[in-house]
């Protein structure tokens, strides 16, 4: 059975990746993706599912792409405790906060984070921007470190090749703008879902007994609830980077529906990955890139390459989405001043962030995740999660704009 799964997964995964790459290589570049998405991106898809897929695309690299994040926040609580934290805490918080945020953005037409937080926090809106920029640099550093580790461990290429390669790809997509980013993130998410399903099925076929044994009745560690809250908190920082696709929602039902669906859409691949890793608990806890460890034990070089190519693409997705949010914030200021954003600004912003983040990759993947994420988690809970679920919901209910507290020249 293992041989059959290897052949099927390699063929399906490679076909999906090559199909995406083929579309991107046409003379019109990534814009040709629109023809492939016209059939599925109707109004219903754009309004209810697209925000969730884009959220998943942006959150994955910093959330669970390498598996290291799942280990730090969930597997350290034991297999059962981690599973409970993922489903009953993190996924629920993602859905609730996404729903409130999407509806707030719709009501107040705030589709970039500057306008969003001016509405929500008034003069204190800059507190989010400071936290977001810090998170952006940290995530970009994690992306660079992960890319370097992936190419080093999988293809035995120099660490720097992965770092430079992923940074260059992010810069290119940012330069292409919103329409291309929206199509690329949604398309790659579908490919990623397929690969993660294959990983889950194959792992269960090979290590089913180990997976079942890991969930035998055992007392839950006391930290599972806090772990779930912290994981959800730091990942929610990317929601403002998703606001540009919430423009498709025209009614409260559509905005709330898209938000509630965003949680499970983003968490399902993480759950599939979690079950695959549980089979190797507790040895996997010390692995810098748990994804590589799981793939090596499956024993298929072909599927390992397919998975790592898809994972490499998710790193690009996350970096692109987060930098794009900053560019949208800058563009909105230019529009308010009656000017169009100069073409060179978007890639220049991307290059600046990428250079700084590249310097941070020297701290290594484990150190960046273990120390940096924990520190920023509480900042986002304080300046985003709590305000949007309290003051934000009250403003939505009142249908009242809070911009009167923000100076006209606030930027």
C-alpha cells in the first residue's frame, strides 16, 4: 500500500505544482490565473470562502508551515491536550475574531489596517502598527530561516540560496499588486490542501497504530487552554492583511459567514499535519523542521520534494500577504492626498523589509519561534483582539463611525 500511495501522491502533487507553474510562466505572467479561477470564483466563493483561503495562505508560514510552531504551542501540551487546544480554543478564536473584524471592515469601509485601527482605536491606532511591523519582521525572518533549512535539508543547497530565493519571490508578487496576489494565494491554498490530505492519509496508513496509541486516555496538561489562546493571538495579527479581499462582502451575513468559515478553513491543514506528527511524539519535539522529519520517515523522495516545493510556496504567500498590507496602508495615504502610489514604492518597501528580516535569520528557526512569537502574542491580544470583540462589536451594533476621534492628517 505504501508504494501505491507514494506513486499516487507524487503524481497528483507534481501535477498540481506543474499546473500552477505552467500558468505562471505564460507571457502574461500570473495574471493568467484568472482564466482558471473564473469558473469557481463566483460571488459565493469570493464572499464566503476567499477570505478564509487568503487568511490560511497568509497565516501558514508563521502558523504551521514547517511544523515547528505546532510543536511549540500544541505538542508540548501532549497529543490530546494539543488537539483540544487547536479545535476548541484556537480555531474558535480565529472564527470569532475574523467574523467581528470582517463585519467591522465592511461597516466602516476600512480595508487597510491604518483606516481599520483608526476606526477601532482612535488616536492609539499606531500601537497596532508598531506591533504589526515587529511581527512582520519576525515572520519574514522565520520564512527566510525556514526556506534556508528546507533547501539545505532536502536538496543540500546552501542555506543562503533558500533565504535569497524566497525573498526574491515575495518581492516579485508584491510588485504585481492586489489582483495577482489574491489569485495566487487562493490557487496555492487549493494545491496545499491536496498535498496535506495526501500527507495525512499516507501517515495514517503507515503509522496508524502509533497515532491511535498517542491519543490513549491520559490526564491533560494544565497549559492547553493558555497555549491555544497564545497561538490564536499571535496568528490573528495577520487578519488586517486579509482585509483587502473582504471588499467582496456586501451584507452582514456575508461578512460574518466568511469570518466564521475562516477559522476551520485555516485550521484543517494544521490538524492534518498534527495527526501526521503525533505518530512520532515525543522524538519530534526537538526537530528544527518537523515537516522534514515526517517526510523522511515516509520514505518517498518524490513526495518529499513535492511537499517542500508546496511549503516553499506557502512561505512566499505569507511574506507577500503581510508586506502587501503595509503597501495598502501607504497607498491609502497617497489616495487621500490625491496622488497615485508611484510604481517603485511597492517593491522598494518589500526590499527594505526583506533586507532587515534576512539579517535576523541568523538567530535560527527554533530561537525565533520560541522567543519572538511569545513576546508579541500579548501585544496583539491587547491592541486588537480585546478591542475588536468589545468596542468594535459595540460600534458595529450602533452602526457608528469612530473616526471623529482621529485627526484628519493622521497617517
